[in-house]
């Protein structure tokens, strides 16, 4: 699967903070997708046992990553 990051921040000079801002990789795109799926499931009151939500969210996120690749997006 992809190791793309969601919301990466490149190190840069920032005069508002008086110096250099360190970069960070951000969360993985898979984690971002899973978080969005989980948010939707909880808002929609999906009828899963509590311990099944994370597994279902990551299964759907994995399907989203596969679809992204199938549609020609960067893997």
C-alpha cells in the first residue's frame, strides 16, 4: 500500500515564530481515510459492536487505497 502522508509539513523559516519550523511527515493517508470513515460510521450510528468499528474503518480505508490506485492515482 501507499506510504503517502496526509498533511505533511515541510521544514521552513517562519518569521512569525522567529526561526525555523521543523517539518513533520503527517499521518498516513490510510489513517486519514480510516478516521473519516469512522467519523461517518459513528455519525450514522452504524450498528456494529464497539470493538468492530476500527476494523471496519480500516477495511474500508484499504478499499479506498486500492480504488485510488486502480483509478491511476499515485500509489
